[in-house]
């Protein structure tokens, strides 16, 4: 910490990165930007572990009889892959990294409302991560990420109770983040930052936070009941003890369908920022995009049983949940069309973040449309629990959420680090990921409609061609994911200075220096313009501050 | 089983065509949407590509008509999908009344199947072509799922309850049978085949199997050996004509006496007490296997169904009459050729015969 409050222009300005250097200053930081970086490092590590699970799955499926010697090894591989990806990567991905970093900057605040709570949420995340890595190391888990009863409570001999406890703690880290975002958005906005001047990323974070706070407790309750049944033998879900296994599915999906929107809504927010920036246009239908986020968050709570059409629920509730599932697809379609229409009469530059987001739009559209197929009762009867479902949710979660997350990382990397990465390698990796992704998951649609079931260690030989294609694609995808790790790290040391606003974007975060100072702004800005007023940035207008 | 390269699964039921037609429709709509979005994105990106780094295009006011169009058109198309898909689903969930019933029990990791004529098989299901087949399914342990891709049907098989699915095969051949719900270590080996045969070949196959008592006959024996006969018809409700009748309960509710109700009344008799009777029946939860429960239900069904009115006096609605007023006590000696027709003395709590406890 320097004693001089105002830094002279010729000296290196104080940033959140250089204000202190000790490990202690990072581990005890209350700066939302540093916590965002801590989260980013943690979830990248967890992503790599979870990706190893996916690698084992894809290698095993190269031959019809399965390459892993024991089916139980395969079952553990896909379970670890699913559990780690969902709770230790996808759920925290955008909110805990970019959301933590950007939300105060975007609303013109110096930090989140509860900085200590924010740090506590990271520690809860780390505790839960250590627990789940303990599960992975000692005994593993073989229930799949869905923990269906009575398999998980009465039959599985793996570390179910510890895994459930880890997810329970992980859930509280999500709840604290969501709570922090909601309170900050309500109370910490800068003067003039009205609700309808908020960046769409903040709207998306707000909608996501509502789900965090409202849905995660249900997961905690469900998993607690599961733990109680496993430990104490009280009949809740196990029919042999007088319980009801379908009750577990209702409770589980009441959380786990909204969690899909936790994973995808933040990416919608990123897409709204990136598309407007690289088209230099106001979003086509700002309020439609903002309200569709809230609509998705709310209707998303009412569609859970579409995971259970074949689980023995009555045909009437099947009809209701199918109708509601179609209803949630409408606001999603609105967003896709809005982003597309934003390009109209714009000034479109296909820089790396924009390539990622256009890729996201294509892949997410395919994921969404196949989701509509699965919401169709007559089709779900055939496609349920096949690779069609696997392909569908990977198009949404990987083609959608991960692609969008990477787009966001590339878009805000100059802001977070002050450095520019190689545009050439950025575009190459976006293209490799797009191609590798389609090669990995498109064959799974075909195998799925042919009837190949999920979670099969071995399979009839006629499905082999699709599995070999898929594994080949996965190896390309792996290259695509490793490349950004290399060139982004490279840029930290060798990248040129980014300056405060390399993309000439309008958001408040671009008006402070890169990387931002510890307190974000020299003085809190007053907002006088509508959001995304790219038309007002034309010369002779001078960017603010 | 078809082993060669496929891009599309074979169709072996009437239902499969309906699913595929719907799928082709949605696939076409989806392809058009993807082409529309991708085409627009590529066209707009090229047409309005940035020409100078300081280009800031003027504001384009929002167009309500465009917004309304891209809200309403997808909504209308999706409503078509909803109603169409719902119609296919509801039809596929309602077995026709004349369907032949085959009992299926899933367990880690095999399928146990019993035909109405008695023969049992494992991991293979032989059925005649052109005849509606209804599967009545339950699980002994965890949740399984009985899926036949060529038939385009799939249904979870749950422990502690019955689920059904039905089909009418239209094409002779052998088809994959998969467990589609993850059920533990050997989930991927819980597979089998469905053999669709000409009716004559099916009869020949039945004749060539190891003979086994039909479920209703085994059920009749169980009904006697477990002492059920001691009460039912006297201190407990008569079972004649019970199947598919409306039963008035002592709490005022009326329930349909389907297989699910019969199963629950054996496993957990106190859950639903028939009006006018006491909760005197013990639970048979740990004493009967799923096969034996199936047998007992088949026996009860053989005593007549309210649906086909095969028993005079068994009305489809209204309260059950007291058994003392009725001549039929639900006991069919004709199904027990080797047993004396005399009734056991009424003692519902009698000890079970040696060796009958499973």
C-alpha cells in the first residue's frame, strides 16, 4: 500500500493486482476482483479434473466392449465428470468469476455489499472442493450426478454421503454469492444508474441470483434427506422402507432444472454485452432481453418434471409440464433473435470474443431446439435417457455455457489483467473448439435417436462408428481448451498493454483503468446516458471520464 | 438383431411411425430455424462488417412488429408441437382393453418375464406380431427402465409400484431391449432382445418352452397356502369382481381397484381400508416375492373384473356388499385341481406353512 493517495501519471498506477503482493493479502482479500480471480483459478483446476473424467469416458467408449476393465470404473468416471462439472465448474463459472469481478464495476460501486461474505463463499467453495476431491481419491462415487434413489441410498457402496455433504456446502457458497449480488444490485448502484440503465449482464446476474437463493436450499434439503436415509435408515425415498423414489426425483429436479438456467443465464448476459460491443449497436429490444431473463428464471421453476415423463408420473402432469417447458422456450428464442437483430445496421467486427459468442449462438440454438424436441411428450418417450439427451445438454452446457464463458473471459481479459492476448491464436482456438465440439456431440444425437442408452460401459457394435467419431472430436476439443490456457498465460507476461478500453465499449467497467484500481473508480461516476449508447460515441463525442 | 450401419432406427410398431413423423416435423422446423439464425448472422456480419475502427453507426429505433413476430411465431409453432406430442404420448400411455398382459420384473441386472400361459424367460421377450401387448412391470431393487428403440417406447420400472407400457408390433424380427435408467455396476449388461414372431410361431414357441403354471394358478395356490382364503369373503372383503371396480374406503374416498391398488393392499393393507371392515390384515411385505404378488393379482383378476362384468352382481360402482350377503367368497377351486375345495377354518393369523416364506 502506498501512502500517497494520488498516483502521478508517469508512475505505474496502483491496481488491484499490484497494491499488495503477499499470499496472505490474497487469501484474506475482501476485494471482489481478487475473489473473482481466486474463483477463476479454483474452477479452472476443477474443470481440468472433471475433463479427465470425460476423457476416460470417451476413451472407454472407443470399443463396443468398453476399454476400462471394470464397468464400475466407467460408472465412477462419468459420475465424477458430471458432479464436478455441474457443481464445481458450471454453477460457479460465470457468476463467481466474471460476476464477482464485474458486477460492482458495472453498477459503479466500489465493492459488493458484503465483501466478507464474498470471501466466505470462496472458502466454502474450497472446503467443498477438498471434500469432493477426497471422494474422487478415496473410493469414488458411482451414482451419476443425479443421485437417483433407491440406488444412491440403499445400493451404492461408494462415497455417496461425503459427496452429498460436499454438494451441501458448495450450495451455501452459491447462496451467499446470489445474496450478495441481489443486495448489491438493489443498494449499490451509482447515481443515475437506474434499473433500465443496468447492463444486461447485471440483469442476467440478478435473475441467476434469484435462482441461487430460491432453488439451492431445496437441493440442500433433498440431499440432507438422502444423507439421513443412508445414515439412519429412515424411510424417505426407499420403497423397501416405505419411501417414494419418485419423490426424490421431484425434489432433485426442482433444484436441478433451475440450475440449468443458473448455468446458461449468465452466458446470455455475456452474449448481450459482447454482441452490442462488436456490433456497436444498442441491443435490439433491451427490455425484452432483460425481462426474458426474469421470465426464464421464474418459469424455469415450473418445468422440473419434464425430466420425469417416463418415471411413472401421470399423463396429465406430463401434459402440464410439457406445456410449461414449451413456454420457457419462448423467452429463450426471443434472446437469440434479439442478438441476431442487433447486428442489423451495426458495425460488426469479428474479434475473438465475438467469434466465441457467435459460436455460442449457433450451438445454443441447436441445444435449445433439441430441448424443444425433448419437451415434446411423444418424442421424449423414445429419446429419454439416450445419447440424444446427452448431446442436447452438452450443446446447452458446453456449446452454450462454456463457449459463452470463454467469450466473456476473452472479452474482459484486457480489463482483468491489463494485457492483450494474441488475436490470431484466439480466433484459431475459437474455431477449433467450434469444430471439435460439433464433431464430439453431433454424432451423439444420431446414436441417441438410434437408441443408444446413457451411462453404458459397453454397447452393441452398431453404435461404434458414432462413438469413435465422438472420441475423435473430443480430442480436438481438448486441444481447443488447452490453447487459451497457453496464450492467455503468455499474455500476462508478454502481452501488449490493453489500455482502459481496447474494444471501445460503453460499459462503466471500461471507463476505469485496466486493471482497475483497488477501489474500482477514482470517483464514483454519475450516469447520464442510456446503456449501450454506441451511437453517442461517434466523433466528435468523447468517451466519458 | 440388425448389426449393420444405421443412421435411423427400424420401425417395428404402429407407434414408431407416429413418433418418427413427429420427429421429422420437428427436425425440419429446427433445421429451418438453425439455417435462419446462421444465415442471418453470417449475412449481417458480412454486410455490416466494420470498415473503419472509429465507425459508430447511428441508433436504430426498436421495431415492435419485428419483436412481436419473433415472439408469436415460435410460440405458435411450439403449440403445434405440444398438442401433437401430447396426443402421441397419451395414446401410447393407454393400453387397449384387449391387450395381452405380460409381467416383467427388473432386478440388478436382468429382466424376468412371465407370459400369461405360464412360461418364463430372462432377458428375452417373445411376442406375437399384430397383437397389442401390455407389460405390467415392477422392480425388485432400484429403478430400471424398459426401453425398446425399434418400438419407440420406454418406461421406468420402479420398485414398490407398477408401471405399464404397451405396444403392437408390426414387423417380425429381433430388436434391442435396453435398461435405460442407470441401475449400478452392470447397467450396460442389463440388455436383451425382443423377438417378434408370427402368431403361429409364437404358439409353437410357447408349446416348446418349459411348462410352468400360469400366474393365476400359482396365485390360487398362494391364496390358499398363505391363508388368505380364511378371511376374504367373510371378515375381509370378497375378491370376486373386485378387479377394476370402484372401492369405497372407510375414510369416504373411492379408489379404482387396479393392479397398483391390489399390490398395495397386499404389501401395506392398512393404507386403504375398505368401508365396513377393520384393519385386521397383516402386511405381507417381506413374505412374498414380486413374482408371487403378480401371481396373487392374476388370481384375483381371474375371479372376474368389474370391467368385463364377468361376475354377476359385481357392480362397477357403489359400496361393496358385506360378504355374508354374497354367495361368492373369491375362492376358485377349479384353479386348484389337486386341492380339496373345502375352506380352511377362519383364522387369519395362522402360521404360514413351512418353506413358503421367501
